[in-house]
C-alpha cells in the first residue's frame, strides 16, 4: 500500500491531488504484472477497464491500418498513463491498439474513479485535456475515435487551432423571475428569439427553461400555461471562463449533458453560448474538410477536394490563423490524399512483397507545402534475399509509377527535376539508401550537396515509419565525421540566393510583363537552407524549419532574440506567399506562382519586408563566419 501511495505522490498528474485523496486511491488500485509481450487492447473494440499507470516496462500504442501497418506509434513508459482519452472521449473503448512489452507492471485505477477525479479536481482534469489537445495537434487520434460525429470533428479541429472562447460571439443573458408564468416566459423567448431563458431568484440565476422543457412539461405534461417557471426549470447552471479553450466548453457540455454555458470574464457573467452554435460555427472547419477527404472514394473526388484547398487556405489566413498552422492544414490534406492514393494502388495490384515506406521530400517533407506544389517523394523498402530482389524492385517501381500518375491527375504535378519515387534513382532498398548518403557525405560535390539537402528533409507518409528512423539514425552517425568539404558545400549552396535588397536598402525587383515583382520563394529560401545546415551540425533530426529553430534554441545554438527574429521573418513571408497564391487561384483564375507585385503591397508591408531581408542578410553574414572558422580554423 505504501509503495502505491509513494508512487502516486511522485507521478504526474497524481501529484496535483491532495494527500487525503491519494490515501483513498491507493486501496482501489490493482497491481498487474505481464511476464511476456502480448496484445492488450484493440482499437475501438476492447473496453479499457481503467486508467493504466505504467511503473515498470512499457506499452506500445499505435493505430493499426487495414493493411496491418502500425502508424502513430507511441511508447508509454514508466510514470506515463494509458486509457484517459478512451474513457473520456471514446465510450470506454481503447482509442489505439496496445501491446504490452515483456516484464511490464502497471497500476490500474478503475474508470469510474478516474472520471470522478476529473470532475472533482480541475488541475488533474486539465492535465489530460492539454495532453489530448497536443495529440490532436499532431494528428495522433485523427480518424481513430469510433463513429466520429460532427461534434467530435469540430472538437478536434478546435484543439488543432487552440482557439479560445474569447474568440466566440456570445449571446446576451436573458432571464425572468422564478415566479414568472410559463406563458409569459414563452413570450419573452419569442420576443428575443431564444431557445433558452434563464431563471433568477432575488437576482441570482438558479436555473433555466428551454423550448424543449416547455414542450415536454407544459404541452406534453398537460400543465397549465400559468405555472411558474420555477416549477419546471432545470439546473444547475454551469459556467466557464472566456479564457478557456473551445474544446473545454464542448467537453463540459457533453460531460454534463447540457446545451448551454454561461461565459465569464474576471468572475462576472458576460454572456451565454449554446452547444449547437459552438459546433455549427466549426462545421466548415478544415478538420471537417480533411475528414471528408478521408471519405472520398475516387480519384475524381480527391481531385475535386484538392481544388477546394485554396479557398480553405484563404479563409484561414483572413481569419488570422498563423501561417505555420495553415502549412499544417495543407500538409494534412496532401498527406491524406497521398495515403488514399497509395491504399488504392495496393488494393489494385496486391500487397507489397516487402516492408516499405513512402516518404515526402523537400517542402512537403518539411511540412511547409504551399499551393504551388509538385511531387517530391521517394521509397525505401527492406532488404531482401538475392532471389527476391528483382521481384521486389519491379513491384515498387510499378507501384511508384501508378501512385505518381494518380497524384499528377489530382493536381500534384510531376517534379521537373525527377525527384520522385517513379524515378528508379529514388526507389531503393534501405542498404542502398545508406550507401547513397555515405557517398554524398564522404565525397561531396555540388550535386551531392543538393541531393543531401533535399533528401535530409525526408518525412514518413505511408508504410513502416521505422525504416525512415533507421535511415535518419544512420545519417546522424555519419555526421560524427563528415569530410571537411561537406559543410563548406552545404553552406555554399545555402548562400546562393540573396534577399532582394538594393544597395540603398530598397527592394530589388525584376520585370514580369508590365509588373515589377520579386520572387518570395527565393527570398525565404536562405532561412530554410541555413537553418538546415545548423540542424545538421547539431544533429537535429526534425525536418520542419520552425521545429529546427526550436531545437537549435534549446541547444543554445541560437539566442532567444535570433530565434524570434528568424521565426517571425520566415512565417511572415510564408503567410504572404500563401495569401498571394490563394488569390492567384481564386480571384485571378491563374496558376499559383511565387512572384509578388511590389505595387500590390501596403507601405507597412514594404517596410516589414525590408526589415526581414536585413535579418536574413545578417544571418547569411554570420554563417559565413561561423562555418568558415569551424571548417578552416
């Protein structure tokens, strides 16, 4: 008993609970030991008996596709929990498939006890809500919740955008006295077009009546219309602060089976929000759109969905959503389309003869896709015995050809440089890929440096993610002793584009027809390329530019000031690029491009761009000094 109590005291979020509560919990917890590796839960099938708290060993939790491929693998280690989201959001059924590793031991807290703790202790509950929000942000549970409804889709989308209630328009709180006859209350509701009227007693809100309550009790129950509302009202009234996230409000409504919440600011009631309004406001969300892409059955449907993306992007940007989030939306949609295409091809030509991974490269690999996009992808497949090599390679080249043709039909044009899996040069076994990287690092030239840069930005799309991880681990080991010339070439390639600044710090343009324009892609490329060089030097595997900057700040390679300047510069340019591309498609009925007309910018935008370009110039000057000194002493 003391062991359990001590463990809980030192385990998050149980350390947020009072001592007396922990003492009550300890006797309720079951201790379970697993001697061998075994399957414990199946996603959306197996009920979870409670919250599992691992104290020795580990769980492997993952989404299992129809092709028995593990996706979104998570390792639940000592001190971590599994089952919270299944209990709170999935009717007690496991959200993921779970395998217990050998010599694992857990404490299991009964599900009802866990739910009661969530209701009683807000800090404890908030811990799990925040964790779920982060998982939704990274798409871990997208599509895994059983029988998803519009409500849950909207909830998930709000977690995706981390929106708060202070961004939502609340309605005025209209109330009547507890002694008001029901027919008068109905008249007030009609006058204000309300479906909910609050009831107060001596100035304090004590309950509410709704049109449904009126119908059921007055009409259905044949009560007199002069009955005081106090006799039919329901309660209690629930309140929430306007600084809370929208998903918290939705969860509270579902948890208490209510349709209305009073919204507060600094402890004072400021308005009311309804569940229907909250969810209908989100009904056109990109998350719902992504779900509709998942449900598409034909290439024609997928093509139609991709054609709608510019409108989605434009709406997000005009609503003030950050460009890095918009990048994630585009990435989610394009990933979903690629996955649907790949699943269709496999269904058509049969299961692959070896484990493989289809990976994205370049901007898509960095999760920085724009609306002007082509195919940059490759395939790694596991090494096979000699007698199976030819058959395996033949399958994957045919597979890649079909996938690429269908993506092109949908709107992802062929890469003019041939950086596609359909090119035999970029579909290989794992050992062959390792040899490629060995050669690029050991004997670099400009082409090798370009290839390395493109293929270092590789990211899993479909298949066995472990193959990408193994290749990345191999690359990081080779970074222990790269040739002296290697970083010199990478830096040289990264410095090939200068920001479009004139000698007098104006914006340098080129002529396109009768317009004076600058290439915004080239303007922001130095940030991508130079951050990649730093990431390699510091052995950072993350592919996204923003994530690399975060990691570099964590390693003290960049100061906080450097970090914020580069982040703001990069994503300001990204937002402008996306906005102009969406306008080109929607309003100009033109193919998207990367040229921005200087006359279309406001004075503030021009000034901002000049400052950003100065930041990039300074960054380029610094990398010349840093890597010259590091390499040549």
